[in-house]
């Protein structure tokens, strides 16, 4: 019986295959093209016919492989080509049914009329709906634009592929006619090539139908977008951000947030229950040891995910409020760009969370498969309680999968809202005027540099801006101090009869250093630097700095002592060591002497204190000096004394009070000697200069009156 059945199957296979072979062998490319072109007009009927052919081939595929020594893979390859042909023809059929029908999936005409008929002012909720419709149309428009380009590219590739398949068909048909030994194999190969060619024709028809439908959709979407652009432009100009709108939007978010919070409560209770169950002895079975830690891990993952969603809900509310600030012009260009970056980060976070949810879904699927694999049979479980726990675990997995699917929908809504704000933000950034752009460039470059932190004092940052401002205040303080010193000097210059130059200089120094200290303290206050911050100068650092500044500090302290002791004053004629001069200036570091020939000698104050100092005018600047003049014995003594008196009277540096005095002091061997005593003010002139000037005047006057100044003479007498 089996032999007769096998023989019948082989006969049937040979009959059907011979039918196919005969068709393939007889068909030319012209006949095939004509036949395939006819099939494109009736895709559904042709698909049904190919389905029947596929079923027949599947029934005899093993017999065909054995009878004609054809690998089974070749028969399966032919079946695969037929399956693709069926799929393509049915796709063409549904596309042809779609042709001529209106597509209201993106935006129907009723909705468009509703938007057009709306009157301002527009609510914020209405604005969100309009923008959402506009974005949907725009994305659909861009998608069709990309698809049409892709369809045209596919048509080009199919045209090239059709030529290659026809070439392959001609070569194989020629081989089949020449080789009688392999004719059956070549005829079967012709069937496969013919199926490829039919698939190529069907695909070409499919993409042509898509281009036809896509062109119609593309034109309709373009018209809707043009209409929506006018509507949304009017809505943006007249949108009214009312509290009612935000209340509606917040209510939507609050509803989602409450669901998430309830989920968190449920997960928390579930986790606590699992922890209690884990400690119970009766739950230490093999299934419980697998179920409890696995369930706890799933609860932990979902809890972290839901917490992220709660945070995203708060970000959604912030998004709507920021749109109010955005449209009301409260945000600068820099703040808009910061908002743009924030929205991009939120969109990225939504996509990351979607990826996490998808990964968790795959993990749940693996857990469900593992439960089925390890504990699927009731016989594997020891007690009815274990069977109940397994069924409950499966139910929890199914419920968790449903929740995860709702999470994906929630993330999609949030991402859409963030993308909406991102689009509006980018639009307003593009419409920013020149002033806003210049302000942004200033803030991004100079402003960013000024806000750069250099260091910090506790929690207070010291930025470049604050440091620069503090330095400016310090410089202004120095300028103010300098101006105060100048005013002080001018004030005392007008009152020289009351205040000495030394006292004036002392007061000027006090004003200068007081202003310097105040400016320094104000600078420290502006930088929030406490005086205790200089405690770092203790220890080794203080020793090092002290050694380096020992000389400077010594001179400074010596200068303070000199200023306040008043043993050395401005204008005093002094002899310091071997140096004779008049004190011209006393600073904290140096003492300046004006020596003869008007040369300035700068002496460190520490040297002044260490050296012996002879102050010729310590108690009084008046000094009595004297000069001696000799005349010949035959000169008129009264006339000579009168000339000396006249010279002293005319010299401005010789004081009239106390009065000068001239005496005949001595009879010398060759002359009569006069001595003149007079007073000078050493704070103004040098004694030697006055003496020299008086002597020069006396010499000129004596010569004018022929009064001889003798020189020593010695008479030598020689005795005979």
C-alpha cells in the first residue's frame, strides 16, 4: 500500500513539474513580459493563483529534490520567491484600494475648519493643539518627501535589476536548449529566474503605486501646512496665557503623577512583603529561592524608572510655564539657548528611558520564558502553594509588561511636548534681533570670562568680574587718597606761619597711609576675604617673608620713629656721619638731604638712626656765624668798618634781628683784623654759602675804595 502511495506521489510530482518545465521551456521573454504586465492589473487574482502554486510545490518539494537530483534548498529558494511575490501583489492590491480615498489620519478637514473658524484671543491649550497639528503635518510631509525620493531611487534600481534578470534568463534558457543531460535542472532554474523577474515587475508596480499615492498625499499636506502656517502665526500673536489653561494642563500632569505615585506605593508595599516572605521558613523552596530575589530586582528596576517619570512630570509643568516666559519676551537670547539645551537634554532623557523600558520588557520576556522552562509543569512543583506562587508571579509579569507599555506611551507624550517647546525655542532664536544676538555674544564671550571663578573663600566664589571691580575700587581709593594728600599739602602751604614743613609732611603721610589702609580693607570686604585669611603667613612662610623684607621693615619702622620723634625735621641743617646737608624730605623708607652743589643724598632711615647725627638747628634754625677781615695799617679803619656794615646790611641772608656786630678783634703783624658776627637762618641757606657771599662783597667793596688787604710780610735786615 505504501509503495503504491509513493509511486502515485512521484507520478504526480513528475506531472506537475513537467507542466512547470514545459511552461518555462516554451516561454520567451516577450511572452513573459506580456504575461507579467497583465498580472499587474489584477494583483489580487494573481496573488491567489501564486498561493495555489506555492501550496502545490510545498506538497512535492521532497519528491522533486529526489527525482531530479535538485537540492531541497533550491526548491525552498523557489518557494521563498513565490512568497515574496504573494506579499508584493497583496500590497499592490491594498494600495489600489487606497487610491482615490481621502487620508484624514494626520488632520481631517473638520479639524482644519475648526482651527480656521477660531477667533482670538486663543487659549494656551488651543495653541498647543494647533502646534501639535502643525508638527504632525510637517513631520508627515517630510516623511513623504523622504519616501518619494526613496521610491524613485528604488524604481531606478529595479530597472537595472530587471535588465540583469532578463540577461540571466536568456543565458539559462540557451543552456537548457543545448544540454539535454542537465535540461531539467536548467528548466527549474528558469522557474526561479522567472519568479525573480515577476517579483521585480510586481515591486516596480508597488513603488509606482506608492509614488502616485504619495504625490497626492504630498500635495494635500502641502496645502494643509500652508493653511496651518497662517493659523499658527495668528495664534502666536494672540495667545493668552491664562491661569485656567495652566490649571487644565497641570491637572493632566497631576493625574499622571498620582498614578505614578500610586504605583510607587504599590511597589514599595510589594518590596516590603517580599522581604518578609523571604525570611519565612516555609518559603525556602527551590521556586521561592528563584521567585523572591527575581521579583525584588524587578521591583527595584521599576521603582527607579517610575521615579524618573515623576521627575519628568515636573519638567513637563516647567516646560509649559517656560513657554509663557518665551512668548511674553521675558527670556533673553542666552536664556533661550539655555532653554534649548535643556529641552534637548530632556528629549534625550526620554529616549534613554524608552530604551530602558524596552530593555526591561525584554528582561521580563526572558524571565517569563525561564519560569515556563523551569517551573512550567505543575509536576515540578512540590505543593499547591508553589503552584499558586508561580501563577501569581506570572500574573505580576503580565501586569508589569502592561505597565511598561503605558510607560512607553507616557514617555512619547512627554517627548512630544519637549520637542514642541524645542521647535518654538529654535524658531524664536532664529527670529532674534541684532541687539539680542550682540548681547548673547557679549555674555557668551566676555560675560563668560568675567564669570569665571578664580578661587573661592568658603562658599563665596571670587570671579574675574568681582576681582576686577575690587581692583577698580582700590585704584579709585588710591586716587582719592592722593587727591586728599594734595589738598592737605595745599592747605598747609597757605598756613606756613603756623605749621612747619615737617608737621605738614607728617600729616600728609598719615592721610596717605590711612587712605591706603581703608582702600585695602574695602577691597578685602568686597572680595569677602577675612583678615584671618592672612593667617597663612604664619610659620615657615612668615619667616621666609620676614627675612626677605627685614631691611625694608627696618627702614619703615625707623622712618616712623623719625617722623614722630621730631629730632630730625624738614629744613634742619644736619651732619649725619660725614655728610653735611639740609633735610629736604623724610619718607617711611629714606631721608633725603640736599648737600652742597644742590646734590640730593638719599640715606636709608635705619642708617640715619644708627649714625651719629648733629642737628645744627634742632632747637632754633637761627645760627650765629662770623667772618674775619684784615686791612693794612695805613688804611682808614672807620671807612673799612662802614663798608663791612653796609655789605652785611645789603645781604638778604644776613638777619637783621638779632643785629649783626663788627669789632676790631686783633692787631696782627702785618694787618688790623676785624671780626663780623651775624645771624642766618640755616633752614634756608648753608652757612658756608652766606660766608662766601659776604666775603666776596667785602672784597669788591674794598677794592672799589682802595682799601688794601695786606698779606704777611717779613723784613730781613743784614748786619754788616
